C-alpha cells in the first residue's frame, strides 16, 4: 500500500502539470475549434527561455541564484505574452475561418520555429539547473519504505491547484467567462449581442500562453531541464489528454488531464515503462473516438 501511495503522490505532480496545460489549451481551442500543435512548443520554449535566462543572469550579469531564477521567470512570461500576441493577431485571426488544415499546418510550422530557435539559442546543448527545494517530505512510512514528495513537487501542486481554482472561480463569475462561453457557443450570435469577439479571443490566447509559461517554469524548476525537442511530444499529449475532459470547458479539461497524469504514474509503477506512452496514447485515442466528439457537440451552459 505504501508503494501504491507513492505512485499516487507521483501522479499528483505529473497530473498537476497536465491539468494546467489542458486548462490553457482549452481557453484557445474552445473558441478557435481548431487543433493548435504549437501549444506544447510554447510550453517547452518558455521552459528553455527560463533556463537560458537563469544561466545568463548567473554567469554574465553575476546575479545570485535566486535573482537569476526570478529573472528567468520574468523572461519566460514576457516571451509567452509576446508570442501569444503574435499568434492571436497574425496567425489565428486570419486563419480562423479557413479550413482546419490551415491552422494545423501553420501551428506545426510555428512548433518547428520555436523548437529550432531554442535549440540554436542553447547551441544544441542541454543546460541544467541545480536541484532546487529537493528536500523530501514524508507523507507515510513503514517497514523501511517512505512515501515522499520533494518540496518543489508540493509547491508545484499547490500553485497549480490555486491557479486552476482561482481561474475556475473567475471564469464562472466574471464577464470574461460569460463572454468566452458565448463566443465558444456561437461567435456570430455573441457579436450580435454586443460581445467584442476579437477582444475575448485575444485575451483567451494570452491567458492560455501564460498557463503554458507557468507550466514551463515549474517543469524547469523540478526537472532542471526542458528539452527543446519536447515541444512536439507535449503538443500531441495535450491535444489528446484534453479529450478526456472535453474541449469546451477548461475546468473539466483540467480534471481529465489530472486523471491522465495519475493513470500514467500508476502505469509506470506497475507495468513496463517502455510501453507506457504507447498504451496511454491508445487509451486517449479510444476516449477521443468513443466519447469525445459526441460530448463536445453539446452546447456549453
């Protein structure tokens, strides 16, 4: 039971990252209704920006490690805001009424640009941050085995829980949340009712980009590195993971993504690790085919 409890604790952390990414992805996808392959690349790019900024601040600007980390966090969020600004105005808006393939191809090109930019900036080297807040916190122990999480894992889970809960509360009660649901349901009818569809869409893309930046920062602090080549993997994972919770409700998408993270952790604990991604993708494809499409054709209330 302690071993099972350890896998559950591990799943909480991985599920938290997936939940944050899924929440941000649905903010854009719920209005655009098009596949955005660049979202995972934005997550990986922001993680790389943070790591490179920390290295620059520590080695070139002679900042302390804490100041370098704060400098990297600010840089990651600034780049996320800039890229989201460019994507919403120069990519998504002009292509929103085109064939879905246009968005897929364009975002795939953006994924390649972001991945190659971070690779060139890092000179094809993987830079690593030193372990941070790695002190273990014991949740249960017995017979020489301890179920633990590190302090950074606990903080990551707390930050995601607080951010998603606050965003869900604001989303449910604020004017932006009502306008987002109206635009997601029928943008033309929302425009006739006085909703500024373009403004809502731009804010949704920006908030989604900030969610990706926050996830990239937390992943960098925990793992010490986010590879510049991981953008495609995370982009595909988030695309399919979101199908578990639905593409029309950010909170439900976050819950579904958290459940997927838990399932992934349990698989890694009890079954061959090399088959984990294959079976998880198979499960997600089945979910998307069997229940995803039918569920998301309903109206959002």
